[in-house]
C-alpha cells in the first residue's frame, strides 16, 4: 500500500476524493439515504395529516371555533415533527460518515446496525449542544433586526414600495440580513467536525464541539471556504439535474399540446415524474455532505496528529472498528 494513500490532501485532492469515496460506496450510501429519508418523510407526513384532521374536525361539530385551538394544534404538530426531523438528521449524518470511513479506508462498506442507535444518540447530543451554543447568537440577531426595523422607519413606510425612505430602509435591511447570515455561517463552521468527533472518538454534548475547534485551528477559513464552495457546487449539481428533467417534461408537453386529452395526461404524468425526480436527486445528493465532513475530519487529524499511521494499521489488520 502506498504511503501517500492516507496523506494530507489539498482542496482539489479532497474534493476529488469525495467523489472517489462516493463511487466506492454508492449503492450503500444511496440505499441508506433513500431508506431513512423515505421513512422520516412518511412519518412527518402522517403527523401533518393527523394535525390537519384534528384542526378541521371542529368545523363539523361546533358552530364557533376558538382561534387558540388552531394555534395549539399547530404547536403540537411542530413539537411532534421536530424530534422526527432531529433523529433523521442525526442518523443521516452519522450513517453517511460511517460508510464514508469504510470506503475511504478500503473496508467492506456496511452499516453497523448493532451500534448504530448509540452512534445516533451521540450525534443527537452534539446537535443539541450546537443549538444551545447558537441561542445567544440567534437572539442577538433577532434583537438587532427588531430594533433596526422598529427604529429606522415606521412599519407602513418600511413596506411602502413608492417611498424612497422605505426603499432605502428595505435595502439596508436586506444587506444587514445577508451579512448576518454570512456571519452565522462562519460561526457555525466551528461545529463542522463535531459529529465525526462524536462518532469516532465517542464524545458527547459539548466535548465534540471543543474537539472540532481544536482540529480546525489554523485551517478555519480554509475549511469554511471549502464547505461554502462545496455547498454551491452541490446546489448547482442538484439544480442542473432538476432543470434537465424540466426540459424533458416541457418537450413532452409541447409534443402533446395539439391533443388536449394526451396533453392533460402528459402534464399530470410529467408533474408526477418531476416530483419523483426531485426526491431521487435529493437522495442521491444527500450523502455528499457526510462524505465531505468525514474526509475533512480525517484530513485534519492526519495533518495535526499523524492519523495516517492509525488508518494504515487499521487497514492492514482488516479491522473496521468504529
């Protein structure tokens, strides 16, 4: 095995390695993404449908409805969906990161089902810690937005498109919002390597975040730039694939436009297939974020701690210990 197999990668090599790892683990990554995504979406859909039925039921039974009833139903539905979304996010990130390590190290790609619940629980604790650490930031941004809007101009003037003051205020507000969003993206970069640290080093809550910051010291802005570039690349890839199917759907509709019956069925069929294509593209693109996160984690540990030796020994021994 060449010594450079687990060497430090520059940005171009790292991005190239992401696709190499995805190619080696494609079937398992896609299957896992589709399985856990479908199950989570279906469960959230059932909760939403149940909430809709509960919200509509009083119309058949009562003459007058208390508005607070609808607020309570919405809050309960959101409170029910959030845990499902949290578990799905944690399980998805953890699963893709584990499968990425196996492909990266040359192991047999398989999900460790026996230990997976413990791994997901560790990822959930990290997400909870991230949320706690983000609360002061989010409150500060919310307060700044409130005082900016309340103190700069009257609300009706702020939304008046024919007012110069309203236009300038709205423009300033948009610029402020964009800058605040970019600042938060930079702040959240501190958490970038926390979930791999929780998975592979068995750390929980705030410890993986501290570990993430330790690993990215000296490379913070480079990692931030790489992650933002990668996000744009994945978005463009996904958008291009969706656009390609949109062109195909438009061509089908144009060829059948002369016959109203065929056109109607073609339009319905096109919409169904386009929706299916968007879902499938989401499942296919989903693993890429976890792969990049895993490789960033390994690359930083190789650069800072000589993890190449550990990975080499693991591969030679044939041990896929997580």
